[in-house]
C-alpha cells in the first residue's frame, strides 16, 4: 500500500530565510506521481507541482524548487527567501496508478504547517 | 480560482440528520473525487467518479454515498450523521483517470455536527 510521511509537523522561520519541507513516500509501483499542494489559512487546496517517477530532474520555479530522489524515496520542496504569504500547510501527495492510471486517487501526508514571521 | 465549485461553504446540522454536498468540476474535466479532511485522519480519499460511473472507492462509510450526474456535477450524501463526521469535505476534478493528471480542488464544504 502507498504511504506518504511528512515527519516535520510545524516549521517557523523569519522572512527571507530559506526553508525545506521534507517528504518520504512508499509505493510498490514502478510508475507513480508525486505532488505538492498548499493549503493557506483560507482553507482551499492549491496544486503546486507534479513529478513523475521516471524523471528525476530537479526543477526550480521562481522561489520554489523541488528535489526528487528515487534512491531515498524522497520528494523535498524548498522555498527560497520565504515571505509571509508563504504561511500555509503544505501537503505532499502520491498517486500510483501505474501505466494504466487505474488508481489515480491521491494519498496525502499529514501536512507541514509553515509559519513565516515578518 | 481552481474552477471547481463546491456548495454550500458551511453546513451546520445535528446528529442523525442527512445532508447533501454539491460539486461542479472544472470545465472539461470528467473525473470527480471526494476527500474528507479531519484533524485526526488528515486528508482521506472517499470516492471517485468518471463520466458518471463510480471508478474507485476509498475509506467511505456505508452511511455515505455519491453520484455523478450527466452534466458531470457530483453530489455527496451523508446520512445518519455522527459527531465524528464533522470535517472539511473537498471535491476535486481532473481531466480523466490517469494518475499523472493533477487534481484541482474546490474550496471545500465545512460540515459541523452539533
């Protein structure tokens, strides 16, 4: 069965600090997809990034970057020069429907509450 | 704005009652998913529909049921409500059924059982 572990529960940083959110996953499938979602205080869930299991190229998008390592089953997310507006709960999620996509449900971690202080 | 619309935003009711939550997916999306977010269980998948048919089931109680209509909107029915059903219920939609397609979430319906 699939599992997502976000060992950090709460992180507090001062504005402009860099912060990395950790995610470790478990799955038996060889093809799977990893996602990060953000839940700001207003409550909605916002899709941030998707990564597939056969592409370990890391990516940078503005102040966000992602580090995917299959060898350690980790998919970490870094915010550079954090801002107060980044304060939210961040969820890592896994979908392991494989090549058929027959099981596209998301399995979420417990979430990490990030507080960015001015 | 994700394009997924959920109504109502808030619902307060009593134990034993029945409620219906409604979801309109993004234009063009055929799959609808329901998730429950509670303090103790976190975000849990309940059920998925694709083009009107049930596709996958998760940890959905027998007291709960859902359907997707020909216009692709979906409803989640919760009956014989218990205090433990208090939670935030999210609807999400995606283009199809493939695992690589991101799910876009609505703002959720906050259900409070008194």
